[in-house]
C-alpha cells in the first residue's frame, strides 16, 4: 500500500523540467463563482417534482457574485439542486429586506414582504411613526427615572434597617458583657461572704466549746445527764445526790463532781408521765329513741 500523505513525488529518468512551458490562460469573463456549503435559508417547494425542502437543510451550493449592488453591498446568487429530481434551484440575497429572494426552480412557502406591515409608508406615516417612537422613548425614560428613584429609596431603607440591626446587636453584646462582669463580681462577693460566715461559725464553735469546758479541759455535763445518773445510782431513794426531798416532791441537792470537786445546786422536779399518742375510741350514740324504738326490759 502506498502512503496516504506523500511527501516526495516520483520523477521519471527522462523528465526534463525545461520542456515545461508556462501557459497563460485568458481570464474568466463573467461573474466569479465558488463552491460553498450552506443551509436552505427558507422552506421551499420544488416546481418540477413538488418536493418540499425545509429550512436548514444542508447543500453543496455554487456561490456566484453578481454585478448588482444595494448601497455598495454586493448581492450573491446561490445554485442548489433538488434532493428528489436534481432540478436546479436558484436564489439570491436581498439586503434591503434582510432576507433571500427565490428566483427559479422553487417557490417559497412564505414571503414576509407580502405582509402589510412591511409595505412602503408615505412621508406623513413616517413622520407619525417617528413622533410616536420619540414619545415612547420619553415615556420609557420617565419610567426609568421613577424606577431608579424607587430603587434608591429601597436601597436607603435597606441600609437603615441594616444599621438598626447592627446597633441592636452592639447594644445586646454590651449588655451581655456588663451582665457577665456583674456576675463575676457577685461570685467574688459570694465567696467572700461564705468565707466570712465560715470564719464566724468557727469562732462561735470555739467560744461555745470554751464556755462548756472547765479549766482542766473537761466537758461540763448537762442537768439531764446528771439526773439520770443520780436516779440510776440511788435506786429510788428519797435522797438525790446528798439532798433531801420536801413534802411536795421538790427539793434542792448538791452534786459533787468527781473530777474537780465543785458543787452545783440544781432543782429536781417530779417525774411526769410520758405523753401517749394512742387514739381514744368514741362512744356509740343510741339512735333508737329518735327512731321511736322502745327497748324491752330484760327479764333476768
């Protein structure tokens, strides 16, 4: 197989480049033409076979530059062939209406210049149209000015709302910071008060302990404890710790402490019975008399 892209060509041994003479051909007279790839600019129907060619179908066309011009704009002509009967179809550009014009071989399905809106207008109509357009432009400018003013007002309101929200946030943060500082100060004051209260309690306890201690460091007994000890030691004797009871059951006695030998006078009161919380039963009422019932006397 030969190469697809040949870089060197074969020259026969009897090749003589001097034998090749330069030939001048006459210039092509007539319009210039070239082959281009294009799409159908409008939908059309072939006049020979009736085939419909939709807009956008691709063709290999021949482009030709005509001698016609529209305000120095060249007009081009295109040649295509029908996809069914291979009939030649020709159309050219129309710069005036910014469209294409079908010349022969097919008929366009819709021609926009046939519409009444594209008809040629007179000078009066043109002036009226220009005045109407100017008036519409002025109204549009006024609407734009009002819209711009409304937008500015909306932006100002939004900025004010944002500023108010920022001020509120700053105020709340400052208030929280003050409350935190106050709480920290209160915590310190509470700690100081607790320490002072603790010291006072300890001093009170120390004073109470010293008040109920003797010189030797022994604890002073209470009256109830000594009475119980006296009752246990005397076994219901009329004397209580060396004292004699009077007729009413009251008397004064002297108690001698075994440790220090001090005498303390105390009153001994009569023993009262301990209160009881037993529930007393209620007596039942006799409703027989109220109901008219008479009880018979017992026979025995």
